[in-house]
């Protein structure tokens, strides 16, 4: 089972990430855009995720993934039970959520991806 400490360690290593406490919830954001948010009891992690893929993810693994809270349905968002994932899966979730909110060049530079420019 992963913990808040695991989430924090992975997220804080990503460029432009800031941690904030908002209404008793730990959130990670880039600028004003939140890409991770822990539930108040720190057992569920909400994360940025393509809205058009959300239903398929939740349907494929309903014991692991949850739809967003009703107030968050309009956003690119889904939730995962921390007890249901391991650290490699958490890392993938966090990095992919972060990639949704940073400029492509920032993600590419941080992840060591070769830039593909046409000359």
C-alpha cells in the first residue's frame, strides 16, 4: 500500500509542482491547476485524467478506480484507492497527471524525451 509520503516524494520531484493545503486536503498543483488531491482521510487520491477515458478505466478496475465526486465530473479527473496500488503504479499515475498540466517541453525535458523538431 502506498502512503501520502510516497505521493509527496514523487510529486515534489516534478518541476513546477507546489504542495498546498486546501480545506484540510493536500493538493499538488502547477500554477493554479491541481493535478493531484488527497481525500481528507488520505485513503483516496484524485488525479488529472482524460475525461473521455475515465469510464473505461473505472469499468475495467472498479475495486481500484472511482469516478470523480459529483462536483468534479466536469473536470478531467478520476480517483484511485491508495490501498489498491503499489509504488510503480502510483509513480505512473502521478507523472501522467502532471504531464497533463505542464507544457510539453517541460515534461519532455524532465523525462529525458528527445525533442522532435523539424528543420
